[in-house]
C-alpha cells in the first residue's frame, strides 16, 4: 500500500510539475508560492516515511520502526499546517490577481474550481489529522489498528494526485463522484487483504467510512451551488473574491 501511494503521487504530480515549470519558464504563469514547495516536501516526506515504516516492520526491525516513527509526531502537524496554508495562499493569490491577468471566463472557471475543491479539502485536512492522531495514540497497545489508521489517513489527501492523472476517467468538474470513488478503489487491496486473512474488514475501515460519509453527502449537496459559492470566501476570509 505504501508503494501504491508513492507511485500514485509520482504519476499525478510529475507530469503536472513539468507542465507548471514549463509555463513559468515561458512566462505564461507566475512562479509558485514557497508554501507549495514546502507542502510538496512535507507530503513526499510523509509518503517516504510510510514506506520506510512498513518496510521496517516487514523486515522484523520493530525497534528501528518505533524510533523512526517519532518523526511523524512532528511531521504530521507540520503537514496539516502546510495544507491549511496552501488553501489560504491559493485563495489569496487568486483574489489579488491584477485586472486583465485572466479573461473573465477563465477567472470565473478558476474561482468555481477552487471553491468546489475547498469542499474536498474540508474533508481531507481534519480527517487526516484525526486519523494520524488516533494512530499515534494506539501505536503501542493496538498495532493492527495503528497500521490501518496510518494507511487510511494517508489515502485521505490522495485525491490531489487522482485529479492530476489524465488517463483516469473523472467526473470533475461537474461533480466530485470520481474523487470519492477512487479513494475507495485505492483502499481495495487492504480491504481484500482483511477479508482473505481475517474473514472480515477491520473496524478501523468501517469507522473511517462512517466519518467520511457525512462529508461526502455535504460535498455533493453543496458542489457548485450558489449558496456555497457565496459562503466559501467568507469562510476563508478572503476579500475581493
């Protein structure tokens, strides 16, 4: 699963990053703000840490696993802060675009995309933080729940990669169904593993599903609605939207 997550991030972000760098070099778009680079480094570090941690356990090196795991106590909060900062930075950057920087239609489409994406981010950020915190709390007394919580937490922000994989069919921007579907599809290997080895799906996944369902319902109800388009800028606190 850790390897799948790393490959997914690479498949989504490498082509996208190349396109962005080309556009910046050609003067077609401004350079990315520093917080996006910080976020990329932290997210990559998290994925690599997960890979290292699962590998250490597979090799029977539990002591090294526990020592290395202390990094997550610092890395996870830093990643959550970076996620929030990226959201704020994106909104502020769009709100401060000079007149004429984009055509009215292009600017309207961008604002619609960012506003709808906020619904997904509102789900991703608190659930990632909460699941990681839970995983750390039970790491000594319930290793079975701990490892599944880390997997479940890490799949939460993966929609950012799904959206960038061009060959994946998508329902965006019309509706977010594909985002939720691919999150579930990417979890199928561990669900099948549980059924094959344990005869049932671990309770962590059922709790994770229960936590996600209200967010999914609200996202579909609000997606693109006039009320949400008017409310979102006030939630972010961005003026001139």
